[in-house]
C-alpha cells in the first residue's frame, strides 16, 4: 500500500489509508481509504470503508482502473 500511495502522490493524488481502533474493537468496518485530486479530477473524491485492508486496496485499484489510472498499465 505504501508503494501505491507514493506512486499516486507522484501523480498529484492525495491518499489517506486508515484503520480505526474504535471501529475495530466494535467489529465494524475499520479500514478506510480516500483518494482525490491530480489526474482523478477536481470532482473525483473516492472513499470506501471496509472490513479489511485488502478489500480497501482491491476497491481502490478498481476505482483507479475505472478512471484510467493504474500502476499496472
């Protein structure tokens, strides 16, 4: 995830990847990822709250692919 965040930052995308301890102890969706800006556009704010870090990463990669921005291209 850190490599992806750095790759996005180099392209002007702001990224937040977080785990919430209170949510974790309450067995709620504790992981969150937010991306915005850069080549994603001014109106492109993406946020997802999910149960695992891996599911957040998968969701983020799918979003980026849909915007034509993929680290694997």
